[in-house]
């Protein structure tokens, strides 16, 4: 019997891969019940599994202690299949067919996830969206960088917040995983039918239908070329029962997609700073500069947010002065 520690992400849970005789393996999870919503994890695991999604089967559990033994979904994350990223974000998928196949499978899996309706899945409402956006100001600008946000800059952030949240509320709504990215999705190409394994799904909500496609295609850990993003987004839209027969024009959908991605990326920067300052986890600090660059590029491409790009560019010196980001 062997025990291998697995990568720690942005939660209080700890994972191990345990192997027995032969090729059998399982994943053991320690999830502190006082810090994690284990009841919701179990309820959604059962719901999603019953609807054919690739979530792990729970073999054994001890809710009082927060211990779980689960099916091993494999060790090939989408991130492992992606080609090496370049600084300009021009890396294409055309020369890496397995990566392209996996991303398309992940987009197609959303066609199973998004139609789900259940009282177990709460609404992704404006209050939550507002709280998430404000993480950027509170934890990144104020607490990590020590910025003194002026009244004019605060007005800008308030205006951008309104623009992003309006886009999220105006678009069609669906079941949303909310962390649908390359480190939470596994590609099982050797299964009887090629499939996507899904983890970290316990925070699923009913909200913006473009949120998960934006999480995947405008990932905080990887940059796709704009050409690949356009091609893959069109693949998703053509397959989607939500969008394929709708009257929404592509320009409107692409704007919603970009603004939704921007809200998620700003939330992520705030969470990465909070992980470091509050939880003592510095593993995600290294991603902040690249995510900020992506926000700048997106913000500059839309009339309602271009001023945000100018503001974020002024943070170069505070970031250079910040010892936590060294």
C-alpha cells in the first residue's frame, strides 16, 4: 500500500492517492468539517453522478472526521495536455490534437451539466457577484499592495463592477460548476468512452451560462490564442441548447463571455491574495501578474471597461514594490 500527496489547491482539503495491489488506486480526502461544506459535496456528487457526469464515486466516508475514500479519476489534468504557453498567448492547439480533443470534450460535458435543475443548487445572485468582485479591492489592492484607492478610482471600480455583473445577469442562466478550469478537469482517454473527470464541484450554483466556458477558455493558469478561443467558443455555442436556437447575436454573446471572464479573473486575483495573507498559502501568488495582464487585454478591448486597463497598468510599481510578490 502506498500513499502519494496530491497538489493542494485553494481550499482546506488535502488529497492523497493510495494504491493497493495491481493497478487499483483510490483518492483519500481529508476535508475538515468545520471549514468545508461536506454535506453539499456529497449531495452534489450524488446528483451529478446520477446525471452521467464524471464525478468520483464515494467508496467510504466519515462525516464526523471529514475523511473520504473516492474513485481515482486519473492523473491527466487538462493542464498536463496543453502545449507550452508563450508570453504572447499565441500558442495554438492545432499541433496538439489530444489537448484539442480534451478541451472539446470538456466543452461538450457542459451540455450535460448546464441543464440540471435542483433545489440543491442555489442561485448565483447579485449579492454574491458583488462580494466576489470586491475581493479584488479588499484583498489585492488594499491589503496586498497597500494601495490608497482614490475616490475617482473607486468610482471606476464601481462602474466596472456594474458593467460586469449586468452582463452576468443579462445572459441565459444555467447550472454552473464555477471552477471549471484545467486543474479541476481530468481527461480519461482510455476509458470505454473518452470522458472528462470533474472535481471541486461542491460550490456549483445556478447562474451565468457563459461562466464555465469563460473559466475554461480564459483560464487563470493558461492562455489560449484568441483564434483558438473563438473557434472553441463557437463549438460550444453550436452544441448548446441554450444558445444554438436563440436570437442572441454572436457579438453580444462574445461581449458577455469576455465580461464574465473579467469578473472571474478579478475575483481570482483577490482570492490568490487572500490565500496568501489570511490562509498562509503563497502558491498562487505567482499567477497574479499573468492574470492581471489578461484582465488588461480584455478590459482594453471593450468601451465600457477600457479605463480599467489604464488603471491596472498603474499598478506595475506597487507590484514591484510588494515584497510578497517577489
